[in-house]
């Protein structure tokens, strides 16, 4: 039976372009972290790039997706980073893997808590004074309508995200200062969402009578309808956060 290709065109599991990734890695590398912790690391691409920029640093990636972790380990081996990069299949809830000099949490704050303030408090716990947190977090570019919410993910609600100003304010309340605030562009969103399904779309066009075609078609059509609904409504912020030192 023909295997259905799966996400082979994705470099990052999110709306992140190569130029922005390069800028993020360069900015984070200037702080010379010796240890990196990647929460919800997926295939670990961003952490691996940080380690490539910092020959003395070590990194730990934590995720629950065994397939993505296996690909991360393969990539680390291929790039000569296996001795410095560990990828661990476990929950990040209450993790004891920190503190680290650099904590990456891109699209994965839910792994640290069911509410953003709790996740931010965990990120503050996991980063050392003088370190950095890179937080990739969703926000509403404008308030979604009830009709739009009904066509997004299951049980989508206006309370699922904050606006950008509130997101930054919550980070400050949690004990950070925002060194850098930037947001994914529409081009980055479209490139990500298209690449996410491109392999399967081509497969469906070439195998319309396959036994798995009907259920696969229904799944990808549902996903496309959702992202075309939140297109231009849901944003993703990349916040480079500096922990505030405790006053003694």
C-alpha cells in the first residue's frame, strides 16, 4: 500500500521564515548560553541551529511526539551534534530539566500550564538570571467574531488568546522584560500552512481511489477550512524575554 507522505516540506513547525530564524539564532547566540532547554521541541530544528552557532553549548529538547523526536535525533547525528543535543520523550509539566541559560518555547506554552500566566511563571523558573527565553505565542490580531470562532479549532473561544499588548504585559508581570517583540508575517503563515499539507494534497491528487483517500481528504479539507478562517485573525508573536533579577 502506498505510504502517505507526511510534512516533508516543513523546516519549522510554525510560521517561521529562514531570515527570521537566522535573526533569532544570531540574537540569542550573542548572549552565549552554555545550556539550552527546548520545551515542545518537535524536530528540534531551532535548538540545533542555536547549538551550531555555539560550539560549547549543550541542549535538551522535551516533547511527547516520538516520531518528531526520532527525526530530531537523526538530524543531530547528521550534523555532528549528537554529543551535545539530547531529545527526551516526556511531559514538560513540572519539568526538572532547568534551569537553563536559554529556554525555547515556540508554540508550546500549553505544555507548561493550562493558562498563559502559569506557563510564564514556569518559564521564569526554568531560565537562569542573565539568560533569555524565546517565547512563540499566539495572539489575536483582532477580536474574532462568533462565526469565525465556530469555524476554527473545536471549542475555539475568544479567551483562547490575548491581544499582543496583553500578551507582553503578562510576560512583564511574570518577571520578564521584553528585549525584542516581533510577529509572524502573513507570508510566513501561508508558507507554513501550505507546506504543512502540501505533500498530502499532491498525494490525494495522484491517488483519488486509494482506500485511505476519503478520510484523508476530509481531514485535510477540514484543516484548510480552519486555517483560512483564522488567517489574518490569529497571529504569532516571537518574544525575546530577559528575566528580571530578584531584588536582594
